C-alpha cells in the first residue's frame, strides 16, 4: 500500500478525476473531503466489508429444505397482516 | 435454452429470463447474472441462483412485508444504472440469512433494487444506523 503524509488543507489526486483532501483533524478522527465523478461509488470501508461478508454468509447458510419449512411459517405470517 | 449445474441439480434456463446486475453484488462484482428459481411452495421467500458461479445461491424476500416503514428510493444515478426513468417501477428486495438455530434475518443495510422493465438489479448500501446486515424479523405478538 502506498503511504503518504499529508497535512490539513493538503490533498491527493488519484487518476484524472478523483481528489482527496484532508479537511481537519479533530478528536482522534480525520475529516476527509472527496471530489469524484458522480458514478464513483464511495463507501466507508467497514460498511462495504460488512455487506460483502454478509453476501457470502447469506449464501452459505442455507439448506435446501430450510426454505420450504420457513416458507410455510412466513406465508402464514404475511397473510395475516 | 442453457443449463448450469447447481445445488438444485441441473437447471435449464432461458437466457432472456436472466436478471442482470451490471455491477455485480457488493464485493462480488463478478456475479452479474442471476436466475429466479421457481418455488415449490407459495411464500414470500425466493431462491436467486447465480449463473456466473453455480455454487452461489441466496434467498430474497420483499422486506416491506415485515418492516412496514422500510423505504428505499433509487436516486437518478441508480435509476440510470437500472435503465429506468423516474416513472419506471423499482422493487426492493432484501437478502435473507438463516442462523444455525433456523432464525432468519434480513440484510436491510444492503438491499437489492430490481427494475422489472429492464430485468436489471443493483445492490445498494444504506448507511443508516437503524438497519443492519442481519436485522431480525420483528417479533410477532402471540395472542
């Protein structure tokens, strides 16, 4: 991983159209400003990782019979609303 | 017709029925094509089978049947990716997971948007503290 030292007010340019700026450092956190094209997806890393992991776990946990058993239970439940 | 070998056995499908996720799933961007498996039983749960990885299948449901105030509105960029305009229908689906105790939870922080008009889907991230990747179903009051 490339590691650079920057001060508040300074920034980094990634490619031709992404600019990352260090806004300020406050109570142990670093505020970062990002200028990027609208279709660039930007997420907090841990949130992205959580969803990635859940996608894998959700696919792994099922047994084929589980769906039939739960469908019966839930069909009952949703029809009651 | 084409076929893939899955946990459901050999599945024959019509390529025109394939759901297309142009960006794949979050963190799994190689998974772009999916099939909705026919259900043996009526109910709110559906198997979604990956065409790109036959070992990968997951279960989805309509989260608004269980969380009445759950609302995800696609923005302009997301509608563009789904290939629909502001009037195009867009459904919300949540990925369902099951615990070893057979309790189910919904991933409300990473829902899927689905546009029936174009057969396209998109997984989005909601950074809303109320929603978790494993939100248990609300308790039902027993009478």
